[in-house]
């Protein structure tokens, strides 16, 4: 039974050059109608699979803050109406600095939002422009200080590396400015070229100057060093936090727990089934009209798939995967189920074992996919 | 049917094939003929129907033979029985051409009205002439803006020496001249000679294996008559069988009670053992056998060898079965077991040429679902040892130590290259680079030149044809035939990965070109072999001497540092894809090597 929920707002004022999440240009979209359908989906979903506890909520996009004040308020109230729970721990909203003004921050605070995830990416305005972002350094500084002023101080900043024409020095500069803002959490993502993005097409034409693998690895290394120096603990491949400020919602994914996913293009994992919602708005809405649910894909996981996912998701966490928990969940030891794979990885120096925990080594952190793929399709 | 009826029917039979250079429109013409004779309704027409293999349609080439029976109502009011036997156009399949020509009395020679005669056209015409066939020139694609039918007509007369005054001007694509072609077939191609009551002589020109019917042979009856239930004998193997099924293709298979003189069709006789029938053998009656078998036809020997290994060692037996099946109707293919330290168990296979090799590889991968690693093709070297022994080497890895070798001889071919005048310089440059020895040069009609070179076959096996095509914008055409062996200064070049010699990557190279080639190969491998967890040195060596080196950098970062939200399936797919890529690689020592790397020693496109 899930005790986490994700909500997707697929609208954007402008589209970033690297983004392949489900999104549409805001202009001319039936936003209010979409919110009506989200409400239908919430209602139907909870009627079919109710929860008894709801610990973490996360609103992502697209751009949640692209909604106008009224829509934004209505939406957050809706979430509160359907997903309220006395044991709630975390309610995060992704915020774009240029659209997050004081009033939106107040709306969030009043709705019980207690964590902001702000898309920063970099602090060089020309690099931001290259990424197709429309905010600047000043917008970030303002948003952070206004949020703190309202008592919203659990803030995470998203940083990117491995960007076109980005250098190690530029990353360091971004980190220095970021540290000066004194927020308790960072997510640092490396650029992935995904199909149907501006960057992918530019790269296909040979027009995208990306850092060499050595350079990108160096950036990752610098990132880890700097975070450590400033007291942020790396608790996952891309996530760093002051003690106690780890993202509880994201940990649900890595702990292989269940979660609801509401909205166009959202994914959910409920009662052992992974569902994918339709992405295009029309399809999303018509499916709800026809069947009550927007699913375009359903995948009932076998226990072997669950065991594989336990490892390839769980090993993303720096503390690793606990065999005791594995045994509680599957009745088997992971060292029996994946004995030969684990031995091979131990020998390659990519994972380490201490007691009943299996975790990535430092080298394994750089080569995570080499580790994760060992656990695919083996049981 | 009595004797008179049989003879009357025989007088209305015309057997012919179509010979043409690749792309000159052979398959399209075959389709038009099928359409015109009503063999197929419009709805049944698939583009280029006779090319039935997926591979043939994709590549736009004919590989296997096909024979169809068609009825044509001629202008003289009679209905004629045509057997159209399709032939491949590529130099590698000369062998198949000669088989189909042996079953015909005539041939349509298709020449592109814009391109004119090509090297391979010439080779096939000579084959047809050897077989005493009546040749009917057809100048095709006259609707092209660049068509010059009169120039091409002159070329046919001057270069080949055929009377082209009655050559049909046609466009198979536009349906022009088709009827005229068919009328000429009636008038000019002789009816089959032969006696329906004589002892049976039927030539097997192809065969295939059917799990239910056993070996099905494709035959052309030259003398006598064969009926269902007859006892027959294979003249080469002396095996006897009872005929279970006879028929013709229209192009659908249609059963017949008998086949007689001039008929081209199929025969099934519950032949379970593939070895009992040989393509080229003559079938006769076991009761009243013919005295002599029919003359066979030019038997081709493999010119190019390579090792084929399953990526998954467990598929070794599947590979053997695949080769057994393929060799059934491709007797030019040869194979024998071989072991490589790097690749495990596989087969050394012999092919007629590079295209033949590629086709076989692709058929094994597709039709039999076996992922293959092919080593770089090699020719056969004759090695004289210092102790007087003669050794034949078809695998570079088996080349003896240099100090034990007296001389090495390698096969040379006579290469005939036809090209527009403008490219002669370029072509001579390429030939020179490929160690070619200039022979002669003839100027043909209108700015076209026929250049003759003697070139080591191993150079042709490298990327000669590709280079020729790319540096002449595809205008030059090539034909070659083996002329014998000549001594050369050849050495074995080994490739070492991570300090380990990889036998499957060894090649024989000319001493003077070894350094250059070593450099190219090493760089090529660096590109093709993905980064590994550790740095991998690549070296090329001759004996103990390292002649080129490079390094594959270590894999520094491969981790998805991105937020996929709850889309775990997507993450899984990405990892599956990475893992799938690895499965197609061969682990040698600690290095994972992709399939393409084994062919890399062949390609020299950095020239």
C-alpha cells in the first residue's frame, strides 16, 4: 500500500533544451479542465486503492509554478483534500525561480508545502540561455531569500553538470554561489541526451560540444569533493544533504516502495503493479472518461523483477541495500539470489559488502550502470 | 499425352533467362513479363516478385535462382509455354548464372540505355555464349532523360560483337517494349531439341530442403519424360528414389503428372539425405538409364575464406545445422570446423566473393537467428617452407613463423574495369596502390574505357570495390577472374589486446604496407572497442616487433545521474539496452570486443 504520491503538472512557459519529461507549452492549454481530470483521477484511484497513511507528496512537472495563482491554489487544495494524513512528513513542490513570486510562495506555505525544489542548473546566465532556461542568477537568489523569509527553509537546488561548453571551473563557480545561499539539499544531475529534445537533435547534427568523458568524470569528482567539504552528505548518486534533510519522497523510489502517480505522463506503483499514465492531455482525459483511469501501460511485477529492482534502485543509495530487509520482503538472501553477480562485482571492485549491507564503492559510483545492469533479467 | 502431342507441345516451349548488370532493371522486367503473361493478377503482384528472399528485396539484388512457367499467347495465335529462369547479376554469383544458363536455350541481355555495358554484363554474356544460347539484346530504361539507346546499341555491337540491329528498346518500369520482347522470344529462341521417349536426362540446377518433403530438386528435362511413381537414379551418386511429386511454378507451385523435354520444374522423391543429390547432377530413369550424364557446368571454387563463430558458444551446433542447410542449394559454399583461442569453436568457410560472404552471414543471422562473429576474409596462400614442404594457408593465424618460410605465393586476378574516361586516372591510382600490375587499356564508344590490371586477390578482398565505386561516383564496374599465383613479400601481422595476441585478428599483409596498415587497424580498433573498466593497450606486431600502438581509455563514468521520477520501467529499459549491447560482444581475456572489430582489420577507409 503506497504512502507516497507524485503529481504531474505538464505545463511550461518555455521548454528547456534537454528536457524529455511530459510537457506542453502552457499557452492555450485547457489547464482548468486538466485540473478537473486530475481530481477525477485522484478520486477514482483512491476509491480503488485507498491508503492508510500518506507520508510524502511531491509535485513535479513540467512546471507546477506555471499555473496561475487561482489554479495553483485550487490544485494544492485538491491534493490536500484527497491526500491528507496526520502522519505527513514531506510536501515538495518543484519551483522555477522566474515564476515563483512571493504570492505563490505564500500559497504554498498556506497549503502546507514544506519543501521547495528549485531548478537552478547553473549560475552562468549565458549557460542558462544555452540550456533554454529563462531565469537568471538573480531570480534564484530572490526566490531563496523570499522562501526563507516565509519560513520555507527546507530548500533543494537542482544543479547540472556535463553541459555543453561547461568547464570544471564553471561548475565550481556554480557550486560556490550555491553554497552561499545556505540551503540544506542539492540534487546534481549530469546531462543525458534524450530523444525528441533540442540537444539530441543538435548532437545528431554534430553541433553540440559536450565535455569529454574524462572531463565529465572530473566534474562529478569535484562535485563530490565540494559537497563533502561543505558538510553535505552524498546519500544517493545525485543527491546531497545536510543531516536530516534527505528527500524522503525520493527515498521511497530508491527503497523500492509503492507510490501513487497522478497526472498526464505520471507513473505509479500500486499493489505490485507499475502503471504508466497517458502523456498527451487529450488521451489522458479521454481515457479517464472511458475507463476511469488514464493508464496506457500496466506491468504486474513478478517477484523476480521486484528483487532485481530492489537492487538496481537500492544500490543508488550510498548506504546500499540491506540483506535483512531483502529477506523480510522476499524470503531469500540477496547473496543467494544474486550470488554470482555480486561476486563478479566485488571482484571488479565496483561494490563492497559490510555485514548485511551491499553498497557501491567510490569507483562503483562513477560506473553505477555497470553495476545495475548485472541485476537485470537474471532471476 | 501421346508422342505427337508431346512433340507438338515441345515445339511451343521457350526456355530463357535474363542476364543483366545489377540495377539495369532485370527484376522489374521479370515482373512485367509475369504481368503481361497473366501469371499474376495485379493484386498478387508484389514489387519484384521473383526476388523472394527478404534479403534480396532489401538489397535489390537477386541471389537465388527462380524458375517460372508462363503461358504467352503470341501474335501468330499460338499459346507458347515460357520458362523464365531468373539469374543473379553480381560477379560473386557467376556460378549460379552458369547453372541457370545450362537450363535454357536463350537469354535476354538487358543493358541500361544510360549506363551501357558493364564489366559483369560482359562476363555473363560470355558465359551465355559458351552455353550456345541465343542472345536477345534489350536496351532498357529508354525513358530516362540520360538514355542514349543508339550509343548503347553500337556498344553492344562493338564490345560484345552481337548483332544489335533488332535490339528491343524498352522500359520495364514504364511497360514499354514488353510485348516485342516476348515476340522475339517466340521467334528467335529455339524450341528445346530432344526426344520425349528417349532415356530420361534431367539436370538438377538447384535444390532446397523441405522438412516434410525432403530435398526438392529444381530440374530441367533435356531428354525423355519423368512421371510420378517412376524409379529414378542420380547419375553421380547412383542413389535411387521413387518420384513422389512433380510440378512447375506459375509462380505458385502447381502439381503435374509428368515433366517432359523442355520442362523446367521441381521433383520431390522423399530424399531425406542432403548428400544424395548434387546440384549439377543428372537424374535418369533407374529402369532405362541414359548412357551419359548431361555436361555439368563451370564449377566454382571458393576464393575468399573467413572464420564464422557464434557469439554464444552454445550455438555451435545450430551454426553447423545452418551451414548444412545453406550448402544444400549453394554448393559453392564450403566449411570445416576450426578452433580459435580467442573465439572458441567455429567454422572456416569458403566463399565465391565478398558479397557471397556477406549474404551467407546475414542469412545465418536472420534465418537461423545466430549472432555471428566473422573474422576478416582471407585468400589462400601457398607457402614453401625452408625444409621443402609446401603448406596451404587459408587462415592467417596458421601462417608459419617467418624464419621457416622460403617463399609465399598469393593469388592474382585479372581485373576488368569499365569506366567513363574521366576516372581513368583515379582508377589507375587505386590499382597502383593495391599493388596492381597494369596490362592494357581499350577505348570503347563514347568516352568509355576498359582497363585491365593484374591485382592480388587479397587487395580486392579488402576494400577495392568500395573504393572503386566511391571514387568514380559508382560509374566504374568491375569483373575479375583468378589467373594464378605469384610470389609476394608477405608477412603476418598480429594484433595484441591488453598484451594478449588475438589469433582471430591476425592478417597477412604486404611487407611494404605493413606499417601503414598496422596504424590504421590499431586506430580503427580503438574506435570500435568500447571503453573498459581499465585501460587497454592495442598493438600491432610483426613477429616480436611492435609496429603500431594505441590505447583504449578506461571507462570513467557510466551512471545515470538523472531524475526519472517514478518511471522505473524506463530506467530498466535503459539498463537492458546497455546489457544487450554487451551480450553481442565477445569477452577475450578481460576485454569485451564487439563483432565489428573483427572486420576492422579489413577496412582501410582512412586512406
